[in-house]
């Protein structure tokens, strides 16, 4: 039985209680997330209809034996929150336990989707879901160690190929450092890699820089360098760690042009920030006649 063939009305209270909640228009950020909250809802509705149809028509539902994966894309799984660590004034790091010391086995650039029941309806967000005034953030701030939290995935349309590019230029802002760090680790720890990575990481102040200690450690590798771009920092009062490279101001077209390699045809630009940051970076690259590939997380 194909999912598209299942089209029927169900008034069973048990089935209705398990029906996925349709996202509000405001739940979609409009930035082209893959998958979008609406994509997840469509997939969940198809699965729900198929299960309901099978229950009421005595139809065999496909089963693939016992579950062996730690996490899957077609269903949510709960993981216990193990630790909460404050990274900056408005950012926290949450650590979850994986059963039997398992591994998520994430590929480069992949992400997960978080689900929560808030104010009587289910909402989902891509991680890292750190939007200060958002409904999910209000839920996250109430987390306590030991809470069970639902995750699903992994997802990604990004596919990294070893040595396909001579240079990767990473344009990141705030929590947009998360997917970049995955790519950086993957490249510098691969002895067969010849790709040079340049990170341009934008934050308002020095204290807002996330995972700075790990980024600094990774700059010990020959093929990775980082520039911290601080838009609201007082240069005279900023005393960074030894060896750090700082720029005081905003990441504008002039600075992007300065940071690009002479030949951009064999370069990939990776972008991750808020919507206005992403839009600006794509605009700058196009105005500079960037010849390489552009990917926005």
C-alpha cells in the first residue's frame, strides 16, 4: 500500500489523539530549512493516515524488525538531558545522553530537529534553536537535567567531497558557528586533505564568541585560520588570547573581498547566520563576481 493511496476520514478518538499538529504559518522561518517544519508535518500526516488505515481495515503495516538506530529521520526519539553549560549571556550548551554509549554517526554538516509540546501544540525547530523571543526558546529555558527531550534526524543537503575545493571560506554569525565547526573538524583531522579553510566569525562582542577555545586549538593545524569580527566591541578594552586575529567592525563587502582567494573558481563559500546576515553575504559574493559554489546552512 502506497502512502498516497491512504485518503480517508477517521473519527476514532485514539487515532485523533495521535494526529500530528499542523504548524502555524509563523512556525516557518522562511529561510529554506531542509526539512521545513511543513515538510515534517506532511511526512507525519502520511505516516499517521497509513497507521490509522491499517488499524481500522486490518491491513498489515510494514515493519522492519527491531530498532537498531540511535536516531532516525522518520520518527522522534527521546534523550535525557545530562548537562547544561552557559556559553555566553544568551547562549547555553545542552548535553544529552545516548543509550548504551552509542553514537549519532552524523555526517559533515548534518543537523537534528527538536520537537516540544508547548501551549497544547507540538512545535519543531532545527538545532541550534536559539531565538531569544521564540516560543521554542522559552521552552528550552525551562529544561532541567534529567528531562527527556525529543529529537529526530539527521538531515542535511550539504555534501562535502574531499579536496574538491582548494579553499573554503566560512561566513558565520553567532550560533551559525555550529555547522562550520563540524566541517572544520572533519577537514583538519583528515591527513589526506589539502583544502585550506578560512573562518570569518562575526559576533557583537568578544564575550559573545562561542566555542572560542576549541576554534583556537584548531588553528594549530596548517590549513585552518580564523578571524573574529566584532561589531560592538571596544578595541581599546579587548584583550584576546595570544595568537587570535581580530577585526573591529562589521563584515562588509570590502572585507569579504579582501578575504577571498585570488582564484574563486575552486573555492566554496559556506554561510550560516540569521536571515539578514545570510542575505548580505550572498549579495556581497555575487557583486564580487564570486566564481565558486555557495552553500547556505
